[in-house]
């Protein structure tokens, strides 16, 4: 992807921790970021504008869990790559989140390494979602 295309990429961040949002904002400069704190708000945001990528935390506001929300997100935006972020998921939950048609593409552990996040975002934007479909054809 060229720098111009990177600048155009839109990322929906579903995260309820203001400190994490600030970190993501620093790490993901050059992308258009939309931030919401619940899965319900994320569904509304996706309906308004289809993002190029979703970063989804597992523990959200209002008692929502990203892992529970993931299938609904993928049902309305199947082609959009998802990076789940969590410090609470056990290995079985991580495997479940990465398997099947309504799964995440990546899972990153908290505390998030910002270089790893940046690299994962770049790979997800270039090689996942619609990129996967085009490559398969």
C-alpha cells in the first residue's frame, strides 16, 4: 500500500479505556480513526461507514464482551479484518475467536506492543478481507 492509501484507510476502534485509545491514536497516526466504547455503538458506526479494519477489545463498556460481539460484527461486515485485543482471553477462547467464518484475523495481548500493533494493522489492511478475496480469485 502506498502512503496515500494508508492515509485513506479507516479504522474502527472498539475500546472503553481512554488510556488505550490515546496509545492507539499515537500508534495509528495517518489513519482515519473512529472510536466507540461498546459493540452496540460499533454496529451503528459500521452501518454508517464501512471501516477498512476493526480493532476490537474483549472487555467493553456496559458489560459487553468483544468475543460475544464478534459474530454480529462479522455478519454485517464480513470482509472487514478484525484485530482482537485482550489481556483476559484464555487459550481456548483465543482459538475459538480465530476459527470459523465469523472470526478475527489476529489477536494481540494487552499490554499491546505498539510496533506489533502497527505491523499487524499494515498486514491486515493489505492482506486480509478484500485483499484475501482478490488474491483467491
